């Protein structure tokens, strides 16, 4: 996912695997819960990938009678092009190419800033920069959803990937993502070091965790 690819079809199939896991294995539900709790109307989704999380959030807002708009930010222009197509060019979504460690937005520009399955792509110094920027741009709270590293999570993810897909990227990246993920205590420490005011972490089903501030 972090490297240039020869096949856009292979990447799209990989994204479809991630979307399935987000929908059915706890990627979207915790983020939706925290967005509802925050009362957010404006969302920045950092490392937005195919845009599935942002789209789910604006659709959930509409179902609740609330106008929610989301900006999808990704460092890859190719990924953003795929996201526009996969989200059907929904007019509640805006797409911006940029770096999570240097967000091109003013302080408190969005009610919440979300980041799903991306924190583990950042080594600690970059992760702190990402979390610091998320806190700066979020008026209410940043919301991070990610995998929680453990031996059991690695084994379960390895087995899950090999029984549900034949995509080369998914087979490689799914267990690697768990290996690169932070343990809950490590994620909390990173948030504190990044200047979050009162970070709290909740363990979620399927070896995931959600990190919010306050």
C-alpha cells in the first residue's frame, strides 16, 4: 500500500478487502459511535484510502437527519482518484491530496478528525506528528481507529487473510499491519506526547482499538 503498484486492479481488490473488513469486522462502527457522540457536522478523514469510512459517516448523518460533510485526505493522488470513483462522487465528500504530518488546514478547521487503519504506517516520530496535527485541526476531538498488536491478533489475521482472499497485497499487508501496529499503551503514550489533553483508549472486537481525546 505504501509502494507504487503495477496493477490498479490489484489495488482496487485490496481496497475491497479492506472495505469488507471495515464494514463487518469493526473498522467503521467504533468511528461512527465516536462521531455521533461528538455531534460532529464536519469531518476530516486522514489517510482516507477508498473513502469508505468517510462515506459511511456522511450516510449515517443523513439517516439521523444531520448534514455531515467530510474531507478525504490522502497523500496519493491515484488513491484519491479511486476513492472518488468508489464513493460515486458523493457531493458531501471533498478530496484533498496532502500529508497527515502537515495538514493543510487551519486550527480547529473541522469538528473531528478521523484516521482509520493508518496509524500503524507511521514510525513513532511521524506518528506523534500525525497525532499532533490531528489534535490541532480538530475542534472537538481526533478519533483514531487501528489494529492492536498482539501475537493472537497476528495469528488470527494471517489465518483470516488466507481463508478469505487471493489478493497478493492483502495476503502480504494484513498480517504485516498487525506486526507494525502499536500496543494500546504505546498508542496512549504517543497521544500524550503529541499534546492530546485527556486521551482515552477503548479496546474493540477483532483486535482493534479506538483512541479519542477527552
